[in-house]
C-alpha cells in the first residue's frame, strides 16, 4: 500500500472543517476492520484510511503546526501501513476498571509475542511486534497498545482467500481464539492483494 505523503495531510483549520464527515467515514471503515478476542483484546487492521485519520487526529490533538513535527508524525504512522502481502494490526488491551488493569497488565507481559493467525488447518502465522513492544519486558507490565505485522507468502494469500480464518492468543495468562467474520476477511483480502 502506498504510504501517506505530506501533501495529503490537511492543516488544522482545514481538517476541522471536514472532521465530522471524516469521523463518520472512519467509523464505517473500521466496522469491518475490527476483531475482538474476548474478554479484553481488540484488534484493528490498519490501512491507508485508518492511518491518515490517526495522523490527522494526532496533529489536531497536539496542535502541530511546525513542518518537522508534522513530517515526524507522518513518518511514525506510515510504519502502520501494510506492505504488499502483509497485514498490519494494532492490538489494544482494554480492561475498563483501573484497579483491575493495574493488577492484570503485569500478568500480560509479552502478550504481543503470542498472536497467531490460522488459515484453515494448513497455515499458522505468528504476528511480529515492533520494537516498542519490547519495553513490556523492561517495565514488567504489558503496554495497552501494540503494533504488529503478519507477512504472508503468495500461497498463504491464496489460502487466506478461500479458508476460514481464526485469530488466536496463546499467552500463558490469556488464551482465546475467535473466527474472523467474513466482512472483515473481505477487507483483509483487499489489503493483501493491493499494490
């Protein structure tokens, strides 16, 4: 997928004018890009639209106007756009109760190293987290957001199109599996086959 360029990013004033419409659009886009692995894991499969929106929201929230700050934001978030034959996942750990979250996050250290995608019964692919996730081990508690990638071979992509897709977390303290809904799978096939 093509990365986001500086020319595509609106200034704060222009973004405010289109934000309500863009917010509704992104809500619709993300409906078919989310997978929940109960009880606390929520995955979003990223694409150009989700990344563009995230960049704009960060610029808005931080009131960025300096070119170097805006470019740095673009560079950081462009890493989330999947390359050809790749899925890009943002994993959220959502434990609503603060006391419960504080108690459980140390038990979930390394959870990012235990996410698998099963393509039918033939292929099992492990997601690979970016460098920031390694801080879990240093700090002794899981971060609430992780960024992961899954690379697929052409054969795995062909199987992905035809087979049932399951996502599993196989961490010592969090074991769960879910089937990817067909509407989500259809979006992921687009990601895997786009240039």
